[in-house]
C-alpha cells in the first residue's frame, strides 16, 4: 500500500476492520482485554485516551459501536496511523482521531459529554526502571507525559454523571489508581485481576469507575489467560476471537 511507511504493517481484527501498526505504535493483550472489559454499548459516546494506533476504538467499532468514537494521543505518528486505519477499514465520519495532550483535554473535547472513557496508561513511574530507548516507547511505558492523576482527572472531565471510566494497570499501582479515582469523583465499581495461570500472581488489573456513583466495589473472578498446557484459555480465546483466528 503506497501510504504505508517502511516499518508499518496491517493487522486484521475481523469483520472488515484493520489496524495499521508500526515499530513505534502497536498493541498488546492488555489493550484487547481493556476494550472487552469496557463493554461499550452501541449508543455510547466514547473516548480512548493515549490511543496509540487506535486499537481500542477500532475494536469498539468492530464490535458494534454506532455513536461518536474518539481516540486521543499526543504523538503525531500515532494519530497518523489511526487515521490510516480508519481509511483502510472504510469507517464513516463518526470516528475521530484527535492529536492533543490529555492534560488539556477540555480544550478540544466537551466536558461532561461522554458515556465511556478508557485508557491503557504508562505503567512505570517517571524516574523508575530502565528507560525505553525511543521517545515513543518512553511516552507509552513511563509517566513522562502524564501521571495516573492526570489520566483520571481527564477522564472525569469528559464523563457525564453516571459515565464509566475504565483502565488497566499493574497491581503494584492499585492503591494509586483507586485513590486518584476517588479524588476526582470516579467511584470504583468493578475490578478484575488478570493472571497467567491459577497458581501465579496477577500481572494486570482492569478497573471501572462511575462518575458520581455510591461506594460498592465488585471483585470479579480472575481472568486466567493460559490453560494447563500453556495455550490460550477458553475465555481469552473468546475475548480475542476472530483476531486470533485470522492471525494464527
């Protein structure tokens, strides 16, 4: 395809939907799990922050979202890939790539106008761990451009009363996430831990908060991603579904 750069490649997600990936902006299992966990409804007005190649909005659209869908990222190349993916998949004008800093999200998107906001954020605190080599990896993996508080504040700004905020993160940051959500009026309502096997500690959690809701947290059964033979569990295969079949 003439509009693709040398390091770009297409992944087919199923139902005629494709995503353009590159060495800078691809996606992993955590993004697929978050898209599924968020449980978008057909009429939700939704926004994915730090969208990268646009994988979460594209999965939403594949799965039947009908209303306006936004994907926000601070990196120009990410938004360029997302825009190309929309063209590849032939989506209508209800899909909106937005190049902007989520810390100033109210300058480009209307406050209180969304039913659902998601983010797969950087997992590592600034100044901790070994820094990634490329700028794109640093932004995606380290809190160099936004913190947990920045992410949650932006989500709360966009959501209407009763709107849902969903994110994933590493278990060691659980207290930080819950404290930030409550600080900005997003009451944690559901949490699910993701484990490699039943006998291993969780490596990820998925959490949903609702704006203005009363306290009551449901801890869901853990999501186990491997069976006893090291293959995908039946539940994981059900979540990744057609994408796994087309790219196996």
